C-alpha cells in the first residue's frame, strides 16, 4: 500500500528561556493511504505535539522540529516554508481539535464559514459555495441543513458544532485528516455518533486519518494501527488487533486496564498507572517508564531499550522481550 505519511526519527521541541525542551524523542511511524492510525497516551506524552509538528503548526507555538523528517506523499514537509505549508494545510491536510468552539468564528453563520473555506480552496462563487456548504452540512448529518447554515455557532449544540468543524475540514477534500481528541469534550452518545461519522467519511472520501486520543476505547473503535506514546517516545506499535490481543509494553497494559469495564481478574474496575509522566528534559536513565513499571529490572534503569519485534506487525520498546522471542509475558488486561 502507498504511504501517505512517513515520520522518521522526529524530535520536536520548544525553546523555554534558553533551554530546548524536547516534546518528542526520535519517533518514527508510517501511515498507509486509507488507514486510520491512532496515537494514544496520557496527556503530556507528546501526541498533540506530534500532530502539530506534522502540520508545522508547532512553529507558531514557539516550537520546532529539531531532528528527523516528515514526508507527506513522499514530499518532505519538515523543511518547507510556512507559505508552502499554508497551501497544504486546510487543503491536502486538515485538522480538527477537541473544542469545536475554538475553531469556529462566533460572529459568522456556520454555513458562511464552510463557504469561506470552499471559496478559498476551490475558487467557487458565493452562490455555489453556499450551496456546497449546505450539501456538506447534510453530509455530516446535520438535519435541516438549509436552516442550520444560517445559524451562529452558539445556536448549535457542541456535537453539532463539531460536525460543522468536520464539514469545514472536508470542504477542501483533504487526503489526510488529523483529529486531536475530537470527541473528548462531547457526551458519550454524541461521541459515538461523531466517531461513526468519521469512519463513514473516511470510507466515502478515501481519506487517511491520524486520531490522537487518550482513550483506548476510542482507539479500539477507530484504529487500523496504534502507536502508544509515553514521555515523548513510542513504546509500542502494532495493528489494532495485535495491540488488543497481545498488549506487550507494560505501559500499554496499564492503559488498557484503565478502560472502564475492562476488569482484571480481581474484579478491580478502574486502574490507574501509579506515578506521573516525567518531564522530557528530566527523563530517567534507561527505560523512560521504569519508575512507574512494576516489571522493572536492573537493565531497565541503565539502558534504554530499542524496539523488539513481537510479530510481523508489532513491536515494543521493552527489555522484557529481549530473550522471549516475542511471546507476551505480560498477561493482557482482563486475563488471569
Ligand atoms: Fe518496564 Fe523495563 Fe520494559 Fe521499561 S524496559 S517497560 S522498565 S520492563
Ligand atoms: Mg492533547
């Protein structure tokens, strides 16, 4: 399959006073066309920075890409000028965020905001753009789209607003949609509806998706592949099937155990991984997860683990797999 996105050994960081604080540490992953990749991890794991780096929006947040590169359809993005990036952003790559209100302009009717995006990217006349905007509102499942198009964001519910934001993103027919916690601010029923909508749009529009989430339940529903991040590094990567059937990195196991309803053998319902994510410029020696890991061994405190291949499509950065030929020795969440 064709690779739409390739991230190679990418380190991104921010200048704080005179220090560089890294937010991602030599991360690599690929996304194939038509697939959904979920990047999962707790807040502070570097997943949002990863998406900002791909979009090169990190430049505006006082950050930069320090090492490595990012390719989109084989084209290197990490060295493009912001002017070149503007043509790609909102045109070939679109992004949606957690809070739809922050993406919408309160003083313009929602139909007008979609039409604006169409005029900008597709050179449509005012009348054509407004008609296409109504069509897009219909496509994202908004009832009475002609009426809704003439309403302002505050007249719509949070879920409706997120649908409008998705319609704006779709207006330019992006090849890649990056969605950063797009349902986190919504209630559970609306969340499920928005996830369904994204799945359906991906199929109908031949889009690829990067979904950033702290929620393994969302990842289970959306992902073809999963990348698990912790303190700026990738801990485990695999197909959604491999990650859920054979979670191998102790951090992934911890994330799975924290899914409500994912009971362990003691009937303990909710599990939280003890301790906090370290700041990335104060990483512990060896494995960055070792202070929180119940499996930590001597080597874990001294030497950073590389990736061990666990299956054709599955790898984990954990010393437990050095000698075990890929057999999961961590019992999966829910198992005895
Ligand atoms: Fe735990 Fe060691 Fe694996 Fe790190 S390398 S996750 S400390 S067992
Ligand atoms: Mg985030």
